[in-house]
C-alpha cells in the first residue's frame, strides 16, 4: 500500500492558505505567460470576476516512493482536460533500515535503467548526481484511443467485464508496467516519453495526453493547471467525451467551463482587434 495525499488543498485557494509558498512558486514557474493564473496566454484568465472560476490550482501531491514495486504507480494512467505544469519541490530518501540510504538510491537507479530512459538521463542521475524523484510516462494525445483499445483487450484477457459507461483511462485503474508498455508498442505502435523528474524539475503535461507517474522516492510535487490556445481543441473534445461517462463518474461534469473560456477569450480578442482597426481612424 502506497500512502499519498493528492489535490491539496481540496477546497481552499493555495494562495490563501500558504501565501509565501504561493509567491515563491509563481516566481519559479517557467513560461509565466501560460502558467500564471493571470498569464496573457492562459485562456482561463479571460473569465470575468463575476463567474465562478474553475479551480486550476496550485495543488500539492505528496506520496511515498515505490522504487521496489515496478508494477505499482503512484498515479495511474489518466489524462486531464487542461494543460498542467508539475514542479518537484522535495525529494526525501530514507536513511534508516538495512543498507541505509544507499539501497534506496540503488533501487531508484535500477528502475530508471529498466524504464527505457535515454543515455542523457542516465548520466544525469549518475554523473551529475541529480536526485531523481519520480518516473513519468507521457503519451501523445492522438494515441489515447489506441491505448483504450489495448487496455480493454488486456482487461478481457484477464476476465474483466467491460462496462459501457466507463473508460479505462478516465477510471485511472491501470498502471502500465514494463511488460504492458512493450506490448502496447509491439501490438499498437504506441510509444510514450519516459521522463525522470529530479528535484526542482518542472514537467509540462499537454491537455489530453495520457500519463502516469511512479515516485522513486518520497516526493512533494505542486501542479498548476492552465488552458493554452494550442490545446484548446483537446479541452473541447474531452469535455464532450466526459459527458459520455456515468453520472457518478468524477469527470462527468464540465469543471473547466471550457465554453465560457472560449467565449470570453474570443470576445477579448475581438475587442483588441476593433480597438486597433485602422478603419476607425478615418
């Protein structure tokens, strides 16, 4: 059993509970035009104050490591309706027990080797001595349907019943271990991106991109969601997709308010164009 605390705080604004940490995070986030809640390229910032804004974070994710359990993920395979940036703010390695800290570090390095990481990543954690915290597998959004077919096929092989109003990705019931990832590539031609997140690293997850996370050590991560113009089409299609889920599913509702975001983003854009229309100068 892996203990974790996710989506904290559940209802309050992070900036109200921990204002100093919020300010530090905002200063550290890359691409602030996208990632800040008032960034010019974050379309969610176009929502007027009289609307109830969607809760896009920041949210904190705390969990123990699982380097010894290659088939268990800290966060199972899923996808999000918005873009996100995830920052590793703390990595803890226990130094008690037989073997001390070294045995945990060795297990994490072995997990990185088995995950199919590139040579640059392997050198980074061995020669530069960066502290690896989490192992990510991120897949292209266009491969989501192939992955659904694959997971349903594997589920049937294992005698599981495939329910009509449920989705193998949205249900977050799967973690693709090495064997399943190899089958996915050989049988469906789908290959993901394997990324090791070290202390201080920021990982960008595009809207609609299936992804999973396995903590190699105990980690504290903070994530901020945003809505980029480049991936708005995925936000729209996923909102429609979520409506096909069962009424009790956590993703059934349009929590992002994507239509409101589109309307006010276009309205603001038209206002800017009209303000600078050369015909108005005549």
